[in-house]
C-alpha cells in the first residue's frame, strides 16, 4: 500500500506533537514565567512612576515578589532586573494586564491590585501618578472601583497595625 502526501503530513504532525510533549516535561512553565514578569513589571512601574524610588518601596517590592512567587532573594533580584527592562520598553499597560487577565481569576487579579497598593503606599505618600496607575491597571484587570478602594483600605489598615506593633 502506497503512502500518500496527506498521510506523510499527518505523520509529521503527530511526530512534532509527541516531541513537544516530551520537551514540555523538562522546560519551565512559560505561563508562570510570563505571569511573574508581568506582575513584577507593573509593580516596578508603580515604584518608579512618581519619580522618587524610596528604599521602603524597594524592600516592599522584594518582599511581595518573594512571598507571592515563593522565590529566593537572588531570583527576585533577577526578576526585578528583567521587569525593569520590560517596563522601560513598554508603551502601555495592556501588554502586562492582558497576560494577567488571561492567567488569573478575579481573586488573583484583585491580589495584583492589592500588591500595587502595597508598593504605592510603602513610602507613606500616594502620589497622584501612583493612584492613577492603580486605577488604570484595576480597570484593565476588570476590578471594580469599589473593590479597588476596599483593597486600598485593607493595605492601609495593615500598614497602620504594623506601625503600632513596632
């Protein structure tokens, strides 16, 4: 029996599919990597948008990323460097928020907004550019104004308790 061109193409497709399956076991999850990078880039933008990068903001950024993604301090530093590069090249927020919207449920997207509030409130002053950034990201992530404000208050209350505990 002769093998026709359709059978050859089909066989090649199956072969490529099987090869890709075996490679996927050994390669990192690109979705997780994109999620980390998009989150970190937004947090970096929140840190730098007011033109004054405070040491408290830097520490908060490291803590948030290390906790949220269960990363070593060294990996966090590398992620931040990569995120700074991505943030510098970005022309808008959509590239980052579309990754997050595609991979996170509503609760996960709300966590991103909460992390943004942690960064912009870390230095004790919310600049109008910072508040505007959180508003725009929340809108792009589909977070309501009510939830955005509730998340801000939650972060501020947590920070107040932290001050009282020290």
